[in-house]
C-alpha cells in the first residue's frame, strides 16, 4: 500500500488506507499475530522500508519486539532484543510521538550492531489504551523521498489508536482461552469423579458382598463376582475414555487422518457405531485444523456420553468456499431452547448442562467459523461447523 506524497493523499484514500489496515489487524486474535500484522500494516500504510513494534515490560524494557523488513537470518545476526538504551529507551520513557529527519544525529543515538540495517528518517508513536502504553510502533526509511511528514505522524497516530483496540481484544481473547482450558480440565475432573470414582465405589461394595457370601451362599457369590467383573470393565472403559480426551491432538498427518484415527478408536471403545467420511478437506491452516478437531472431539463426547445413540456419523467435506464438519447422532437429542442447553446457533452457558456448547462456539468464533446446533428431543443432534477458506 503506497500513500501519495505527503503521507495522506486525499481524504478518501487516507480513510480507505486506514480502514484496510485496521481490518487486517482485527481479523487476528492471538497477541503475537496482532503485533505482526500491526507492524506490517503500519509499514505499508506509510510506505516505510522498516517497521518495528515493542511491547514494554515491567522493567523498563521490551517484553516483545516484532520487526518488518528484516529477515530472520538478519535478525539472528543482529542479536538479542534491544534493552534500555538509545532512541528506543527514550521512546519507552516518553509518551508522545517522535519524528526525526536523521536518527543518527540525535543525542540519544548510541549506534547499533554491525548487522543492523542503516536507519535514517524515523517516526515513533505510542499505542495507548487510556493511560497505559500497550506498545510503541517505530517506522524508519520512508521510501518516498523527503522522509516522514506531519501528515504521516497524524496518520500513524490514528492507526495506533485503532491498533490499541485490536491489541486489547487479543489479550482478552487469550485470557478467555486460558479460562476455557481451565473449565475443560474441571469438566474432565468431574467426569473422573462422577463416572470412574462411582464405578470403583460400587465395585468395592460388590466385592465385599461377594466375600461375605463366599462360604454360606456360593451361587450368590458367583453372581456378585460377575457383577464385580462387569463394574471393573465399565470403570476401565470410562477411565480410558477420559485419558483419551486428555491426550493432545496429533495433527501431524492432517485433520482427515487424525479424525479418522480418532473415530476408529472411539468405535472400538464404545458400543455405539461411530463412522467417518471425508471428501477433499485437507485445505485448512494448522490453527483451523486444531480448532475443528477439538470441536469434533467435544461433539463426539456429547454424543457418546449423553445422547444414548446407536450411531454417530462424522463427515468432513470442502465445497470450494468452505470446509464443513458435521457430527450427527441418532440419540435422544435435547431441547435447544431450554436454559443452559443453547439455541440453534450453539449458544450455551458452557457448564455441564450446556454440553460444552459455549466452548465449541468460542472455538468456532476464534477462527471466523460458523457453528450451528440442530437438536430436538427424540430425533438426535447434528453439530455443524462451517470454516470459510
């Protein structure tokens, strides 16, 4: 993106440039991705050869430092992250934009490593959220002759204000994702207690009964021991299922192969028939595949534990514009309009009563996908995830 001489061009072009840059940033949700896109968008917006974004830490230095215009090999040769020195330190301890014709002539300039590119004209603007400085964006070596202008400074300041919103949202998203992980661990802990622990308690009581009857009622003892065997098998199956959920997803072979393997294991472990079909869906990014896999896991868990289904079908297909994942069962279903169960778009409260629908919905939103839940009592449930390509 190249802005006309003077940095802004006409008002319509400027608005379009800022809008495009801001939209590019807000499409990304992880903090590191947001930092990278902010740097790239800022460099394009003001036609700068080099750009960087530093996130202050609590010690007066940088917790993160992301660059644009410098290759990984060049960055390795430059060395460790910049600390408390030079112009970067001056920006850290100030809270106003700084625009320089030649950074090398400034009193704060202390040189740079041998492998560092030569910088001349310089523009630095803080990214602020109220009184807090979330980061500082630096630009250097404007490609258009004449260096950075007043209009460039105004434009970067405007962009920084929008970037602050994206950074704050990304931090909130990562915090919510951490809370979701904690919630899932708590759910698995409840499963261990509610399913496995109760089975083991029943197993212990039945074994005691068998021991007490061993001498005076051998026939009854045999029945009790048969019950012991059945309860032990059920407890083992429950424990295996929980352990299987705790294992991290191995997506090295892609989503299709991983889902097929997962379905095959579940089909062997449960009386319910679990089937898988796929048509050309190896087109998603690693992040999107991981989210789709986790949603499939959650939907399969619900179908096998709560739906009392005879069959569960997992389907994965691509139609040129999106990848569609469906997990459909013929079980008891549920009333999606009831509180805690979610509505037809998967709105749930995320607790045990919500069958994890809120967790699935949040995962879908994180990659820009659409999740729908088609359910009714007595006619099963279909979870459908649509991921745009």
